[in-house]
C-alpha cells in the first residue's frame, strides 16, 4: 500500500469556505448544521475535514448523502479521517484481525450497517473476515471506493486542511497515518505560514479550568482546531468554521434537549477545574456518601468529585465549574444527577442547581442562536 499522503490543491475562492469535521455518521446533526449556516451548494465551498463515518447512528446513510453532495455540489471536497480508513481495510483485506477486534467492540459502524442491509449474519468471533470483505466489496464497491479515494490533505493558497495535523507545509508528512492520527496537534511545536485547520482531537481535551466545545484558534501557531466532540461526547457538538477573505466565524449545533433558565446566577468559580477524558485518572483518598476526595495527577491537586462521575478510578468530563446563567435564556441539558444538572450554553458546559431550570417542550429544536 502506498503510504504517501494524497494532496488536493485548490485555487482561491471568492465565496464562503465552510469547514466541518468529525461528523461520525450523525446525518441529522450534519444536515441541521448545513441549514444553520445557510449552506448554498451553488455559491459556497464546503470542506469536510475527515471522520465522516463511524461511531454514530447513521453511517451508511451519511456516506450516501455525502457522495450525493460530491456529485452535485459545485465546490464540495472531503478528506479521509482515521475512522474512514475502515473502507481500506475492507477493500484490501488489510489487517482484518485488527478490524474484527475493533468491530466486535464498536457497535455503531459502517460495516455493521452494510452487513445488516445485506442480510448477512451479524459479525461475531467466528466470522470469516476474508469472506465477509469479499461479499461487501461486491455490493458496496462504490461506497468503499469513495472513502478509499479521499485525499489526506487539501490546500488553498492561504489554508491547509488535514484531519489531525501535519509535520510541515511542503510534504505534510512522510506517511498518511501521521496526518490522520496525531493527538492534540495544537500542543506540538509548530508555527505555520498558512492557517492549518484540523479536527480529530475534541477541543475540550485542551481544557483544564472548564469545558468548552467551540473551535479554538492558536494565533501564534496558526492552527484552528474545530472538532467539537460530536458523537464522542454527550456534551459535544458539530462545529462549522466559516472563512471568507479575512473574515472568520464559527457556528455549531447539537442534539441535546433545551431547557429554560428560571433564575439568574452569578457564581464566583474560584478554583474551577475540568477533568477531560485524556487525563481522567484519579486516586481516591476518601470516599464520602455523595462525593469523594481524590487526587488528580493532571491537575496536581486534591479535589472533591461527585461519586456519580467516578467509574473504576476515572472521572471523565467532570467539572466543578458553575455556569453563570441569565433568567429567560435557554441552555442545553447534558446530565442530571442528585439535585444538579450539567448544562451547556454557547459551547461552554458547567453545572447548576436543578431548581434553576424549567423544561419547556414547546421550544423548537431548530431555535438557532448565532451569538
């Protein structure tokens, strides 16, 4: 297999360029975001920055929708992400033992959906992977080939789009894997002349004080990270970065229920912290009835954490940040436990007392908020 990155070079574009990453087979969310940014396939350039499928609820339907866009939309482009690589595994019968082990744990996958649509026996420990791949190639060659043929890098005179990151601006990387699987690219020691737009790492994984899911721009390094944790995190969202000349704007959407804020809150939030998924290991020092006193090596401090969030010594996505609220506004409901709730507003998540909220089923799901 040729390991050299495939690069697609584009010219200047006078209209809007809309970049979206990590759809992960969430077609309804993707279509809602396209409506929210008022995407016009005749006037806008749309670039999908990888991980089109896998882990979401509508992988095959999402792929076919994107293939239709690629055929019909005037300026539509998409990149290969590490999750889209399953197509290569099937097409080339590549690392099939590894593919089987992944699929036995990953219940939401393009491959499972292809198997179900074909009426084949569900994948199990005894599945002959060579035989399965041969059957899938016969029926789904167009879908698998579309993913297989996606480039790893898209460039314009001002911007480089890559799923997880690049090594340099000339050759980008020696192996396409290095473009699809870099973690926390923003922390690497790079400074680029052209802006580099990436997904792959949910932006909340960079947070320590409170969780935020909006795209983030490192001006010194010239890196824009846009993965909002869609599908991967219950509190995640699907982000769009809109570029036009020197203008940049971000828009997002998610599928969380909306609730009305009853009371204005003005918390002080002294010593707030957030334990992201990457650094979620904690050592329990004292276990209480509702909270436990733990030590986080990442935070370098002892903190109290609600027991509901501690699972097998990990406290992923927990924050003690109390979200400031304004009476009359709407927020997105993430979790409820005891008499508290995790809520998200303008892409930032925190907690509040449940008494501060009122669930209002009349709220429209597509009540857009562009502020």
